[in-house]
C-alpha cells in the first residue's frame, strides 16, 4: 500500500513542497527513512510512535519505507513529524485520506501527541497556495502566521487526535481566519521608548531624524555616558510604519530563523537588532551548512545597531560591505545557494579613543591624537564609505540633565519623517530597488540632486578647506536631498548643503585621522 502527504521545507526565505511518500508491505517489520533527512528528521520515528499510542492509534507493523521527495534536497527540522505520522495513518487505513491530497501538513509532535510550533510556516503557506493546495494543517501556535496568507484555508490544532478527527469529519474544526489590516491598527503606538526622554543632544537628535527620513546609515562618536545607545534604541520609534509588503518580507525571515513569537501572525514593528561585539561572521551575515539568516537579515526593514564598533572583529565587519551596498546577502554552499534580503539602516556607535574620551591637551593621562587615530583605524575606509552621517556626541551638562523640560517626542519627529518618505516615494516611483534617498546610485544622485551656484561654491570650499575625501561628495548630495525634503523644498539650498557637510566629520583631515 502507498500513501502520500504534502509537507514543505524552506530554502532561504522561500519554500519548496516536499512529498512524504510511505509504502507498506508484508515481511519482517522494518522502518526505512530516505531522502536526505537530517538528525531531527531521522529521530522522528520514536516521537511518532509514542504520539500515536497516546492518541489511541498505533504505529503500523510491516516493512515501511518513508521517502522525502525530491530525494536530492536536504531535509532539516521537526516539521516532518506530523506529515509522516499522517501518511503512516493513511497507509494503514486509520484515517480518511480524501483531504490529504489537497492539504499541506506541518508540525512537530510531542510524546503525548501535542503539536509544537515549527519554523518557516509563512513561506510554506505561501508556496502551498501557489501550488493550488486547499488546506494548511499547522500547530495552534503557528495558526495566526499561516492565516495571514490569502487564498488558502488554515486549520490549526492542539494535538494529533484533533487532526485525525478533522480528516474523518470536516465539520469537527473551524477554519482559522485573520484580517492582516487589523494587525496594523496599533502599529507604532504605545511605544515604551521615546525621544522625549533624551535630555539635550538636540544636534544628534536632528542627525538621527535626517538619517530616519532618508534611510541613511549613521555612526555616533562620543564618550561613554553621552547617550549614544539611548538614542540609537529610540530610532525605530521615529521610522515610518511598516507597509504590509514590508511586514510580510520581515515575517518570512523571522519565521525561517525561528524567532517569531508563538501565536504571532506578523511582525508589525520595525526590527531592532543589537548583536554583541563578540558576534561571529556567520552570526552577523548568515550561513551554516544549511544557510540561515544572520543579524543583518533579521534586521531587514529595520535597524541594525552595532555598539562599540571598533570592538567588533574586523572580518565580521568586512563581510557586511556587500550586503550594505546591495541590500541582500548571498550564501553559497556545495548543495545550494540562497539569498536573504538585508535592506537595513546601520547605526553604529564608538568611543573616540580606547580611554573613552576626546584628546585633551591639558590632560597628560588622556588619549593622544595617535591613540585616537589607531582606534578609528580598526574600522576600514570601505565600511566608513557606506555610512552617510558621522555625528559627534558631546557629554551632556548638568543644566540639561537636571532640567524638567522634556525634549520633542518621537511622535512629532515621526510625522516629519513620514512626510519626507512620502515625498521620496513619489520621486522614485517606477525606479527599481530605490525606496529612499540613501539607496540612490551615483548616477541617479547627480540627476536628482542638482545644485545652484552658491551651493556648488560652498561644497567646493568645504572639500578644499576641510580636506573632505572624494567619497564624501555623493554622500553629501544624498543627505542634502533628505534635509531639503524635511524642509519640503524642491531645490537643494546652500543651507541644506552646509548642514550635510557637518555630518562628514570622519572625512576631515586631522580629525581622528
């Protein structure tokens, strides 16, 4: 006898349908599992055996061969437990198999028959719909995630006993329905963090507003306790809300990575990822024998914050250069090659020296210029080249710290950022892979950012007198375009150029090298 059940496996942020075929014949009882299963899949037999007994069913006896097709694709994870179990039940006539041919079945089995959540359900449900399947059978904790997908019926269950009864009686369980629009009704609301909590630092807050409005990468340089981390953690509160398309992209990655909260349908807040400086190259950009997303992909459509940037391994920072430029990570292995999106805002912070403070000629025990130059030298020029805004952060004085007057809140700043992004959306309509000013190519930046004579003269003077590098030219144009958008100005004015120039401090000759 032969039975077939559909399951799925993820490849990058996409999925591929896997056919779980079970053949049972007479002879000495023997169990074979083939089709390149990993350790978790190979161990499924013992979980299935116990789960079926505790659900009042039995593991069929005979010569059983379980094939996971296509056989040349590696299979990993625990999502194969339930489809293998259902195929075994079908081949031994313990369950009605009429709906198996039009269902995608996913789930890990506990020994008592309870269904546990699995990774990658959203892309799997999308693939099931694209293949014309009618149902997706998942654990309860994955139900909301799968139900986001239109055009397919989602059945979420607590245990295998409920699954068996539903296959025998379609009316024994209700279809799970989710309205994605309702998930965004409070998007961006009830934030715990707020820029109103930041005392002083108005210049830095302005720079972060510009960065958020144009999608620019930013680095903050200042002594410990000046508020760099505090402000970085509040940056997501002024970014525009996720669109449904962005939310689906982000949820796919989080689902594949296995960091989705149980019972959560969508990621509705922009991600904020802050890996420790001991993070490895693979953990930062992704990889492994079966490639998984790294921190830079899990921050897709959000913020990747690297605190104390010079303390990160240089090799880990260097592998970020291509993803920052291209907006995706390509990982190649002998058996497969996958791509993960990585369109992020990079926010970094660092102390100006190993001692943590600026050079002070009156402090004989303080940092020297040479120490500051060496400290910055841990960061390569090509990486700094991909950071648009360099911001000096000074210590906050007593008067500002003790003041009872709160600064401007995140909600007010966010309104200006959203308006600026709307202007950019209109500007780049029809331009492929460009959604904000930071993503403009050099050619597009020259076209979009023409300068009048006074602005040209100011930029020329700054390049010559401040010793700005050639790479700073395009960055200044892009940042000036964002500043003009915040002013609702169609043309870039000289004061926009002047403000953009001050955000290139790391390019100046004699300043930190």
